[in-house]
């Protein structure tokens, strides 16, 4: 398809397509690398957040144990237990003396309002000793942000509470408190014989405190004999842990951190969050169960419908319980920088492509326009317009190279065309020439003969065949000139020292004249020879005959226009004129032909196609008898006009009474 497009369209299109492919590949590679790097960095960041939160939670419980051991495992607690147990009247189901103030929830943030029943319980007079114990526990509770501090008698009665809420004064072995976390913590502290500090129950909703998620730490209050005289219980509020988990550092806008147990979420996650059954994509399985089994890590989970999330899981242990601290964030938010990078890359890439396309158009035009001009010049050259000027020859690029090569090709074609025209003209002229011509190369091999030469060789075929073995007029081309001319070495030597060479050759009765001329190139290199053949057989015979009768018979030569050229002494005697006075005289002025009444006898002689004509003539210059004569037509040499020779056939002159000849003879049979 691209092969059918013009360069000014194709080049920008290819540049844009190449740019799009490069942009796509660059965007794909950059996005993939950015995605991988962001997911890895996001996972490590979430893992660091989870580990940090886990460390804070564990530090909270370590601090709790240290505080309990330092502040609550001492004789003061035993004295307080005994004082508050003694202050409780089982008969009236109320304290004998009141202690402390009912806390104002505005002074203790996060606390609920005290119950009305507790206000009714605190009706007795204040006991300063009990107030001192109350202040001790209240100070600890506020400082550590405990939910409450309880002292419980061995029979399950809650004889002390800092908050004095609905639990105060209740028996934990009765409904609805039996089975609560506080009741379980009391029973564990009461039964503990090991003296451990900080026996803890798991977090779970605590009904008396509006279902607030709470855990309880219990301590058995022992006397010097090791007998448990009561149980101190501290209620831990999940809000403290939730505060740690609720911090946004490292979680972005969609992230969250939470502490999860087997069937409880302690803090940080929404109430409707369900982490159970969340399978990791390509991971080992259920996040919560695997985390509770001690398998931490960074997992990707979710699907295309709800989206994917990245979760870092860190297992921790608090007391006898296993928990999982997780930090989770939506993958889309983690990959948001990659999406922004992709958008910016595409935007910048499209602007760059627009610029490249415009640049490509200008670049393509800078190529296509001169190429089109060169193409037009090639079309003109193909149409044999070799005078066409080739554009773009002055360019220094490949187009300029093409234009210069094309110009050289044009010049070569022009020279070849000129040569071809000249050769065609010369060949036509050579072929149509009345001269017998042949061309011989520099090795003396015949390469061309014209029709006139073949006619000449055919005319003397018998004589040439007797002199030259294997001669045939049609078999000359390709033969060596020495086949016709003995001594070609001498011919070559003579042509090297002279421009032309002439030799008369005898072939039996045939007499041929050879004229040869060397043909050289513009650099003086020998190309071959031009050889002209002339048939001089009759000329030689006539010359021999004339030489024989010159002293015995009158003889005169005439040009084709009838003017005398030369004459011998006998002809001068016959006419009574000298040779100088005869020269240039016309036939009609000198001679009277028998039967000629209008002076046109010479014209009739020329019209005859015979080579010899018999006639009777008398001189006009004097009264003299007529002579019987023969008029010979002798062909001229080297393109010269023929020569007409008048020869008397009888001498001395006869008398005037000789019988007349009535007309000019038309054939040799009329020869006397």
C-alpha cells in the first residue's frame, strides 16, 4: 500500500506511524516499569506502616504490663481491696460510705455518662481513707486512658469502680454480667495460683459500656499467705488502639490500618469491613487466617469488579492471643502516579508527533519536489529530449548525486543519439553511394560492404573466382581483406605513413582500383579503414586501344556537355585547326553529323544508353570528306563525369562521293 503513495505523503505517514509505535512501546515499557516499581514501593511502604503500627500496639501492651507490675502489684492494692470490701454492706447491697466524686464526662473525654443507679448507691458519708484510694486509681486510669479500674470481692461483687457506671455494685456471677469479658477476667484472676501479672481476656464488645470493644486484665490481690482476697481488673478500651490505627501516615486517601483477631476487629477498619475470606491474588490464600497462622507478607487481592488492593500483613502476639496488624491501600491510588505519567507521556508524545508530522511534511517536500523535477527530466529524456536541463545537480545529497548521474547519462545519450544520427546518415549515404565501398576494421577484417560493391564483384565474379579461391560476392563480410588484396601488410604499413593508399589490381581480364583511407577516433586511435573499389577494366582497355591507334587515326575527347577537351595531331589536320584553337569548342561548332539538320545530334548521342556509337561526321571548319567514327563513353574515375572519345575508324579521308550513312547507330551491330 505504501508503494502507491507519494513520498511527501509516505514519509510523514511513516514518521508518524513510527512515532506512534515508539510512543506506545515507550509508554508500555515505562508504565510497566513504573507499575512494578510503584507496587513494590507501595508494598514496602504498607509493610513498614503495618510493622510500625504493630510495634506501637505491642509497645502499648508492654507499657501496660510494666505499669500494672509497678503500680498495682503492691501492698497498697491489698489495703484498698480490704477497705472497699469492708465498706460494702451485703445486707443493704450498697457501700456504707461514699468515696470520690461521680466523674464528669466533660472532664474525662471518651467516658459515658454515669448511670442513675450508681448515683443512688453513693449516698453514705465520705470516707477520707477511701477517697485516697479512689484518687490513686483515678489518677492511673486517667493517665493511661484505661476504660475503668475495678476491685471485685471474692464473691463476685464489684465493690470499687473509678467510673461508677452500671457495673459498679453488681455481682458478676449473676445475669446479665455472667459470661462477660469482665466476669471471665474476674474468674481467671480469682483462680490464678501462679501469681502472674496481667492475665488478659480477648477483646470483645462489652454490653454495659454500650457494646464498646474492650479487653480486661486481671490481677489477683493476695495477702501475705498467698490467699486471694480480691481481684483487680483493668478495662482496656479498643479506642486506644483505634487511635493508633487511624493515623493516615503512609496510607494515602484510600488506605486503612487495623488490628484483627480471629473473630474481631479491634480498631482502624470500618465496621462493615470483612477481611475474612479475602484471598490474595497469586498468594497463599485467606489473608486473616494465614496471618493468624504467623504468615506475614505483602499480598494483592480483589478482582476487576471491586478493584484490587495491596495489603501488608504483620502477625503479632499479645499475651496468649494472636492478632494480625494489616495496612491496606487501593491499587488504583498506588498506581495513580503511573497513570499520571502515562497521561503526561501520551500528551507530550502527541504534541511531539504533531511537530514531527509537520516537520516530516516539510522534509518530504524537500525531497519529493526535486525528485519530481528529476522525474520530469527523466520523462523528457525518455522522450528523446536530450537538450533537457537536469535540475538539482548542485545539491550535495543523494538527490544531487542522482541528478548529476542523470545529466551524465543524458549527455551520453545525446552523444550516442548524435552519433547514431550521423552513422545513420553516413550509412544511408554509404549504402546509396554510386561508389563501391567497404569498411574494414583495424585487423583488416571486412565488416561492411554496400550494394554497389556487391554489384561490382558480381559483374567480375568469373574473373575474381579464377584468381581468388573460394570467392563469392555474398561472402565478403567477415573475410580478411587479404583474401581480396595480396600484401595487406604493405597496405597497413603504407597507411601508417600516409592518409590514403591506392593500388590497381589485376584479376584476369578484370582491372580494379583500390583506394583505402584510415579512420581514426577523436583521440587519434585507429578504428579501421574505408576502402573504395573502382572498375577500371574498360578505362584501361580504352587507354591501351587509344595508345595503339594514336598515331594512325584522328582522335578527340569531349566532355558531357559536348565541348572538346583534347585531340591528337591527325584530328587537328583533319579539321585544319590547331590544338589550342580546338580546346573548348563545341561539338556543333566543329562537326556536322550526317542527317543532322537542327544541330541537336549531340543531345541524341547523350540519350543513347550505349557505350559505343557509330556515326559519320565532317568538319565544319573546312570542306572535307566525312569520316566513319566510333564515339566511346568512358566512365569517369573517383566520381568524375564520363568522357566521350571520338575515334575515326578509317584514314586517310575518303572522297566526297562516298555513300552516306543515314543515321547514328543505335547498337554495336551497326559498327562498320
